[in-house]
């Protein structure tokens, strides 16, 4: 999990746990990426079913 946090967000899990501001930025980025993926899947499904 430490390597994943470091690779994806550039900070370790311990820092993530301790710094609320950084944690909020990471979570906002995750939410944006999730929404982008959902739009992409929706677009692909729409194209397949047309």
C-alpha cells in the first residue's frame, strides 16, 4: 500500500494519515478520476449499443 500511495500520489501513507489537507486533495483527485472513468464507460456502452 505504501508503494501504491507513493507512486500514485507522491506521498507515503503515514503522511496521508497525518495531513488532512493533503488527504483531501488525494481524495478529490480520486473522485475526479472515478467520475472520468464512469463517463468513459458510459460513452463506450452508448457506442456499443447504438
